[in-house]
């Protein structure tokens, strides 16, 4: 699986949690920190960021891809729309949570959000 990490670097224990939850190894991790200029339009900045991923149109459509989304909600919303267009479905996304009472603060992988399954289930309610 390809892990697209748009957030902070992941630790080895977090990678182990991801592989356990996903049931497959991380074959490749692409770190793409999403630090956008708030004074400029986000669309072109996202285009430049995804170009750095180096994936072909075929890879976007055929590879097993897991996403660790950026923290800023506006970038994440734009990113998910773009990835759905490139991939043909919503990619699964990581949810990290703070470890209770950890000093210094650290995060663990809470779950993998299956966005496509959620979207498909929501269609039944309209």
C-alpha cells in the first residue's frame, strides 16, 4: 500500500498500527507536508503538492492508497475532492488521536476511516 502523508512525520509504532489496521504492509510512504500560503488560492497549491507525489494517472486509479490528511480542514476538503476525481472513489484516511496523559504529547492511530463505505451508506438515506 502507498501511504500519502500530508501531515506530521509518522513514527515506527504508528506505522506498525497502520499496517495492523490495514492488514497489509506499507510498501511506500510519500511525505507531502501541506503548508499552504493563506494569501494565495489553495487550488494551484494543491496541484503543486500532488505533482510532488510523482504518481501516474494509472497509479492513482490502481494502487492501494491510504491517506493521512492535513490538519487544516479547508486543505483536506479540497484534497479529498481532488483525490476522488483522480482515483474514482474516496480514499481511506487515517484518524490519529492524542495518547491520554502522555508527556510529551504523542499520537496513536485510532482508526482507518473508510470514506467510500460511508458515502455509499449515506446514499441510502437520500
